[in-house]
């Protein structure tokens, strides 16, 4: 099982697949993706933060920075794999 931190809310989210899942038979789905934006920037975002990006134009690094400035980091609750409570 692999995890990566969301570049906006900073929560550690699950990335499905990999050798770790082979041994522990974890079948949970991926909770985020790496996005390559049209301005050439690249960010890993959880699905919840991804949905908060503007949908009236192609998102840019400026949009991600704006979203981050409006988003409080998620407090860790000991559950590293689920972003939603």
C-alpha cells in the first residue's frame, strides 16, 4: 500500500496498487491523482480537492495556490487512508 500527501489539504491519501497490496490483499481504490496542468505544473491532489478546482477554465498552478490558501490543512485523525470522515 502506498500513500502520498495531497498538495492542497496535506492529507495522506491512498494510492492503490503496488507490491504492498499484493501481500496484504488490500482492494481499496485510489483516493487521488497526479495532475499535469496546461501551464506545465504538476500536483498530487485528493479527489475532494480536485473537485474544488475551477471548472470554468483549465486549472493552473495559480488556481492550486489559491485553493491551498483557502484550505486549512486536514488534521490527522490516525486514519491515513480516508480523506472523508
